[in-house]
C-alpha cells in the first residue's frame, strides 16, 4: 500500500556509468500524489525530487530522484487532494466539520488559499457508474446506475435519482449535445426552441471532437480531435442528480474562460480563483457578485493553443457556477435536467457564429435605432421633453430617438396617459414629422385596484394572470402602479411607500396564447386609442422593463405558501441569499401554462419571464407599425437576441462603470445579443462634467447609444452642461453618424452570419495572448479599434495596438508601431480611434437625424495593409422594412483594393435607394508612392469623371474627391 520496494537481489556487477533512477511514473492512482519519502535501511534519505500530477489521466510523475543502481531503497508516498483539486462538498452556507463529515467528506481548514472550500470530497469517485454504453455513428447512449452504498444522508428532494440516462448527439461536425435526464419520470425541460438538425448531420471523418463516456465513476470526456486537447472532463466527485439539486463539474482546458451572466464582472476573462456567481433573474442593479436581470448560462473557453469552444447549459432554474484554479468549473442548479450543447469553433468568432446558429441570430435593428437616443425617469411633463428636443436641435447635435419612462402614465398604470403629458401625442407626431422616432416603456404588472381599467378587466376575462396553484386566485405583487385617490408622500421611506401607496398588481403569464392576444389589444389601443384618437401615442419602438419579473414585496402581498419552492434545499449563491428565491419577485409556486397547455411552476420558468414577453412584443410592434421597429428588454435568456436588444440596467454615475459597460457588451456579444449598451452618464446619482463627457465619447460607440438618467438626479443630456460639452457631444456623435453605414453592415452580418458587432480584441488576434486579457478597448467588427479614456483626470490612454497596420482615424496617418502598449494622448475632447489596415469603411455625411443623413453623399476610407490590399462591404436597404434581407429587398456591395485598383462590385441588387446616393469621396490610407491621376471605368471602359486627386507624401494619404459613383452600380477605380 503506497510503498515501492526497490530491492537488490543479486549484486555482482557495478555499472561504470554510475547509473541512477531519476524518474518514476505511477499509473492509475485514484488520488494525487501528495508527498514522497525515500528510505534506505529504514532511514529517511534527503532527496531533491519533485512531483507532478496529471489527474485527468491519473498519472503521477516523480522527477529529480537520485537512486543509485545497485542499492536498495523503499519509496513511501501519501495520497491526498491538493488545494486546486478540492471540490466543494458543502456549497450551502454554514458548513461545519460535523456537517461535512456527515456527508462523508473531508474537512481541511486551510487559510492559506482564500476561497478554497474547507469541506471537500474525498477522492475522485462519484456515486454513479455506467451500464450499457452504446456508441453509434451519431452519438452515445448509456444508463447511469446509482451506487447505493454511498454513505451520504439525503432528504427526499435531494435524494439521488437512480433512473438516469445519458444521450450524446453529434448534431453536426462542430456541435454536440449531451443530455442527462430521468427516463422513468418526466421532468421539466426548458421550452426554448433551438435550431437543431432533424437527424444528426455529422460524419465520422469530419467531426471536430471525440467523446468518451467514462464508466466508473461516471464521466464524460470531450476531446478536440485535431489537437487531442480535453475540453470537457466531468469524471469528478461532484456529480449528483436529484429532484432539487443537480451538480456537475468539469475540468477546463485552460484558465481562460469568458461569459456567464448577467453579473457585473470586473474583468472580461474570469478570475478562476475560487469565485462563485449566481444566475437568477432579478431586478438588481449591477453590483459585485449580484445576480441581475438576465440569465445566460453560456461560456466560451480558450485552449492554450488559442482554439476556442463554447458551452451552453440549457437549464432555466436558479443556479450558480463555481470557478476554481484547477482549472475547473462546477454547475449547481435547482431543477430541470442537465442539457449541454457544445460548439467547437475553432476560432472565437466561429464559436459565436455556431452558437447563434443554434439559438438564433441577433435581431436586425432599423437604421434609425443606430442613432443617438435620450431618455430619463422623472420628466415632469411633455413640455420638458419638447424643450429638450428643441435644445438638441438648436445645438445641432445628432439625435434620433426620444423616450418617455413611466412618468407618461397615469399613476404608473400601463396603457394610460397622465394629464401632465396630454401634449405627448402631438409632440410625438411633431418629432416624427421632423425625422425623429419615439419609444415608450411598458411594464408587465397590471393594477387590480382600479374601478375602470380595461387592461385588468379584459385580463381577467382572458385569464392571463399568474395564480396560486390549484385555485382561481391571482397572486398579487406590488410594483410601480399606485392606488387610486392617494396623495403620495415621497419623503417616507421606500417600504412604507410601497405599503401605503402601491396597488395590488397581477402579473401576466406571457407563455399563454390568450395573454399574447390580450397584450396585443392593450398595446394596439395605446397606438390607436379607440375612445379618443387625439390620445393615440404613435410609438416606433417598445422598451420592456421590470420583466424579471420584479416586485417590491417578496413573493406576494401576504407572503408565499410553499416553503420548499421558495427556500429550496440548496439556494444558489445569489445576492440576499438568505431571503430565498422569492426576494423581489413572485412566489415560486405561481402556476403558469405553456402555449400547449402544459402546466409549469414559476420555480422552473422564472428565468424565462422576460424571454416569454419579448417575441410577442416585437410581433405586436411590427404588426401595428408595419415597420421593423425595435424592442429593448431588461431580462434576457439564450435566444432573446432574435427579437430584441438589451441595455445593461440601472448603473451608477461613477468612473468604475465605464470599463464594466465594455465587459457587459462583450459578454452580450457572446450571448448573441448585439444591440447593447449602458445608460450613458449613469442612471443612479448625479453625473459630473468630465465623467459625462468621457461617457458620451465611449457611448457614441455603443450599438445602443442612449443617455438615460434616474429620477431626481440632475440633468445630464448633452445640452444640460455648457457649449464646450455640446461641442464634444456633437463632434463624437458626428463621427458615429458618419460611420453608421459600417455599423449597419456589421448589424447585417450579425443578423445573417452571427458574427459579433462589439468584438473583443481576442476574436481578431487570438494568436496574441496579450489580447486574451483586454477589456478596456474593443473593436467594431474587424476594422475599427476604440480606445476610450476610462479614468478621471486622465489625458492619455494606455492602449494596446495588436499586430496589424493601424491608422489614426482622425488624421488618417499610419501610426508606425504594432503589437505593443502605448500611451496615446487623449485630451478631454478626444477619443482614440484606429482603422485596421486591410479594411474599407463606408461612410456617409452626418446630419441631425438618420432620416436626413441617409440622403447624404457616401464616401469610402480605404486602409491598406502591408501587402497594399483592403476589402469591405456595404449592406443597404430602406432601413425599416420587415424582413428586407429575407425578401431580397436590399443592396449588397463589395469593395476590394489590390495595389492601386479599387473594384466596386454589386453582390445583390434588390434595392434602389430613392435618394440617388453617390460615392463622392474616396480616401486611401498608406499609399507610399506619389499619385498624380486616377481613372474611373465601367465594364472595362474608362468613363468621364470630374474628380480631383490630391496626394500628401508626408501623411501618405491619397484623396479623390468630386466623384459621382452611383450606389448600386459597379466601377473600377485605378490610380497612378
């Protein structure tokens, strides 16, 4: 036992080379080798050896030994679990040695490693083994048997289920699914449809992965075939599957892990040093380790060689994930089944494309939704909004969309109009005539305390509200709607105000078909008021908030009735963990019904509430307006991006929120939601001048670019400060508007191919490990690098320029360095932008709204790479048509430069712009030899062109102006 005897039995030869045993390899050890002692004649010998363990393959290596050939030794070793190999056996709070040992686990009080569990599993075995594995060309099936002589004591809801089945499906060459479920008893499964082939489409020769099911203890191992790297390995002691507690761990291929949400993470790459993050949708402003509005159980992992893969756990129960430096990851969830989907990339960008092929591609926003937007909670009346619109116009600051928050409603009741906003219908019509757009907020909660409120009475008639199980009684929460005939005293504390003034509110069940019909009617009657046409609010988009669903009382007025569902045996590591799952939301026993009538508990579908509301809202919006429109939702789940954008929630006016907004957008890029951004200048608290100016500069590069403010905070819109602030805002927004054709094309590429719009640097430069850590800079697509100032008082920014040819966007000059950090000057009015060599950006002269900018002349900026090549595309349609791409009513143009020739080709010609748009200017960066003339030809024939050529040999910029190249036609341009 744990001893190796090396005994000399015959000693008649001495080798002249003084041979020594320097290395001993031990195969098949169940635990890691913790220490080794060398003995000779029972005396301990000093030995300079060191140990390495490979727990995946159960190989331990002792190196550096000096055991002389011809002498007898014994080696004794102890087995143990190194800190990094400890898996938490008591993840609930209040672990003690006694409780730990009752579970059959080991208690080690190790204070040297912060966060490492004191209570950990003993050895690597779990309680399941495999029976009847069947490998086929399209997957694997196996039954999992529970090993009864496992010592743990369980209560009923956490008692391991012994009738489990594993199904592995090789859906295609880069996508596999492994699903563990109870074959004897039907359990809840997530009703979110995925795009899977009817039958597996992979081939044995071309699969990027190989799967092995490990027998005893049970585990699944997935390897990348091309490199042999193990990217999933769950043969670990944690695996358990019971009714209300399911747990599985996997070793990871590296320390580089991205994703999981929605939480406010401090870096883009996860810190693997013993951190646990909870996922359960909640009305929770972003904060450290707090679970916020969305649930996104997806991660992207990088392997040491730069290959990338992605993993989705399709489970919608309350859950958490623990990262440990092994590196390993543990999932714990409170219901449903374990249903994993893995995409093999192998590049980060391909991971997102494959993942969005599975869950659905990001929505295509209308062109106007890429314009700048203004909003606040706390507008006093419609006059205040009208004055803001005039102020922005007078300051000549680009701006497309104005909002109204819940102030426009009477006592915060959905579908009503506050008398203080009686001028809003006319104001909306007026700004629309001027080329602007308007978005309204809607909350899900409906007051039940009104005498004449059709939304509630019709909701009752259609039976749309969530009820207590086995009764006909609505579960009443409290949210924003106030009671009738009360005078609200805002000086009272919040809980007292909720108690005294807030109405009993019912929550619609958006899964039901009847609810969708009801929701459609109520929204339609806001747009076209059947009683008084002058009160119709002709919105262009809808903003759906509070859909976690949020409540200002825990569970229900009067409390919940099912202790076990609201305080399950394992409560994941959520904010306010001790308050249970009902904290700030509905009781978990709430009864809901899927469209086919299947009953489901709110406990299982809570995280899908916002998801279930999103698609119906977009369908209704498009049906009413007959345009593409935009829906922005607060709560999301995988596939929400098909129908909506997402803002990053109720942030704070603070410097530390700037880089967190970049991290949030990059994470939502991974999640397939490309229309994202944070509230520019901050929601809570008063913003200040420098912070807001820097935030306007950063926010001008959010796809969803909206300055939004909280109630009671001082104004922070661009015309609330001074003329210098207006100049800063106007200048940076003019850059945004100039680049909108490029941004719109990126949105098209996301919608059609699933690529990212806000793109982490590592997606383009994965061969450069420096980029794996970068989150204070980001790209628009492949070609535009944004390096904002994020720190108070800073007038430089330490930016990383990866290995490519980069040009300063503002001057057009080649910067002359690459693959290093540099301090770039960045006075208050400046944001550093760089164009990557090898790319062509389409631009358009800006205007105060996109309605007018879309009529303006087009231009190209060509940034040559080291080989004097560049390429780009422009997607163009009418900006509002529903399904323009699907119906072929669009124009797709490609631009290619090789040396001194630009080819403009039309790839799809299904749309002719009524404004007879022309490219009037082409700027080529990085032209190293003098140019005197340029010729334009069509179909191989030179044509008349009144253009001017200017070349600057200092900056190496060639400008060709006064061109008249019609959009939708093909040209060749040559310079010499």
